[in-house]
């Protein structure tokens, strides 16, 4: 056994001394790399991943949960801040169920379940009202915590006292809410409106004006009233972009089906009037517009006639009284004459129209359609079939007529419509001729790592063959040396009486040196 160990040691020493510095460095680096890689794989394979079991819990509650977990032998950690406890990820689901069965976490708040567990006849009205208010606040807090971006919520509700008399006016309730929001989270207007409505609809006689919502940094979340369409510059720009985008998609889809999606480019520009107008019109129109007459609702006709002799002169008497308002006349003498009077009074009813008109907040006053078409053969513009360009212009003209507001612009002529349309037939020189390569690209570092691993494997194989070859050479050298220094075995000598006597003397000298010494002295004395 010792000979084998010594031989292995000598072979390794000879192998190491026969290597160059580069080979020694490469071999050491390879061995260290393999050891580090194995250590990393072992570390990450055996590493325990911890995930939150309960978070945002009071420190006292975290302490009780930790005691329970330690008593059960469950590994756990407390996250920085002392409000979150971590457990192994593979045990989190079972621990959640188990801790819930044991009553954890115990928040200490009162919710609606309190009444089903502690209802009794000994509770007074004041106690009931206090517990009802506390449970309402707790439920509203839980409702707000379910909103994205809200970590915790504290709700304080103030309810007015109920009046003794029915005729007494009911006072309004109020609510103050403090939200613990996630860092950097920005609430949108719909979320703020939803929070106000949730609180307002959960408490009687609580309007949104009596609700105050703030975060932990005392930043208020004010409820903004919804603005009418087109009231701000951003709304106007959004409406304009939406109209142009819809028109562009409509024209692009239609012409793309006709010519090909890569053969048509459409651009749409619009001029929109965002002025909103409210007006009232009181119109009077005849019933019969052709004769300009109305409906007769009443008529009065008076006819007077007189026949007699020639009349005589009459007049005003002398000594006219200016105070009688010229009502005293002097009748004429007998005479004769003819008199006729016809009077007709007709009351007609007309159409009385009262209109309250609210104009649209935006009108399209002008529009421009620019279309570029590539012929089937980009190098030959004449390859576009005859009549296609005219058909495109006709389609665009129809879109212009049906899109522009006729009340503000009026009826457009053919020349006016043609000025709003541009159709250009040209080859698309800037169009990409080849599609981009959609195949996934392998990152460069993958090739680098693969090359290093391949080189390491080649080096290991090379050193293995080199080591085997050197071992074979060493064995051949040893065999040659053995052949050169081979000594004849003494056992091959012939057994004689002198040889046997010499062996006995050697054995006697080894085993009994005193007797051997006496024998020698005797032989010397005899001589």
C-alpha cells in the first residue's frame, strides 16, 4: 500500500515538474473555475427563498407571530422595519391557513362580524352606535386598502345626532381619510373619483363636499369636477388627433384594399372649431307659406248702406263750444243720396316656434387629404391603370363632403372640394426593400461562455492524453532500467553442503549471537 502511495506521489511530482508555467496556470485556473462553479450551483440549489407571510402588521403582532412560528420550528426572518415577517416560499400557503385558524393576524379592529359574535340584550343604544360607527370605519378602511396604490387607510367618520322631532333638519355627516400610499404612486382622476363615491355612498347623508382625503405626506386628493368636452387645450388636441386618426385609418383601409397596404400612404389634416354656442330662437311662420296666410280663428264683417234724396248743406253751429270735443253737429235739411260701408276684421293664427339650440362643441371647418400612391411597377409610372387616380379622387371628394360641417361652411363646389384633395402617383424610394429579421438573436456573451467552456474541455482532454502518454513513457523507462540492472537470483544457485552450512551460520548469528561468538572463539583457538 505504501509502495502504491509513493509511486503515485512520484508520478504526480514528475508530471507537475514536466509542465510549463502556462500549462500550470491553465490547469490551476480550470480547477478553481470548476470548484467555484460547483460551489455556486450548490449554493443556489440549496438556498432557501423567503417570501412575506404577513406584511404591514404592527410590531407587537409580528412578535406574537414569530413566537408561534419559533414554537413550531418554522424558520423565519423579520424584514427591515419590523412590520413584515418572512418564511420559506414552499411553506407560505400552508402557514397562511394554519395562522388564520389560530386567529392571526389579530388586528384589534371591530368589523361587522363583531355583532354576530357579541350580540346580546344588555347592549345600550349608545354602545350599539359606537360599535356600529367603528365597524363602518373598519369596513371602509378595508375597502380603500383594496385599491391599487393604497397600503393602509385610516377613516374617521362624524355622524350628526338624530333629532328628537321629525321636523328638525338633519345635519350632514363628514369624513376624514388618511391614506398610506405606495412610494411614487400617482393616482389618476378616475381613482380619486371612485374613492370619493365609495365613501359617500357608504355613509348616510354624506356628500362628496364633506369628505377630505389626504396621504401620509399631507397631500390632498381634491375632487375635480368633470370638464366639458373641448374645455382645455389638451382635450382639444386629443379630439383633433382622434378625428384625424380615424379618417386616416378609414382612407388607408379603403385604398389599401384597392392598391395594397404598402402601395398607399395617407395623411389627414383638419381645422376644427371648438366654440360651443347656446342660443334661443323665437320664430313666427305662416301656416300657408305659399299664400303667406295663417289659420282664421275669428272673423267679423260689418256692412252699412243708405239710399235717399240729395243732401243739403249742414255744418257746425255758430258759437262752437270747444269743450264738447266736436260732438255737437247741426243736422242738414231734407235731402237724398246713396251711402255704403263694408268693414271686415279677421284674426289669423300663425306658427310660433321656440327653439333652444346647443351647438356641438366641435365642428370640422376644413379638411385636407393627401394621398401618395405607388404604381404596380415602381419604375414605370404609366403602369397605373387608367381611371384609378380619378376613382381615388372621387372617393376622397365624397369623404370631404360628408365630413365638413355644412352649417358653418355651406355647400362646397367641385373646385373647392378639389382644392382639399391631393393625389400623387410616385415610386416610394424610402420604402424598406427587405423585412427586418424577426428571428431571435443569440446574445454575444453566450458564444463567449460557450467558447471558454469548449476551450477548457479541450485543455482537459489534452492534459489527460498527455498524462497517459507520459505515464507510458515512464513505465517503459523503468522497464529498461530493470533489464539493465537485473541481478541473478541467489535462489537459483545450487544447494551444496557449504552453502547450507553458511546459511545455518547466518541464521545462528542473527538468532543467537552469543552462541555464534563462542563458536568463533573455539574455531580461533583450534587454529
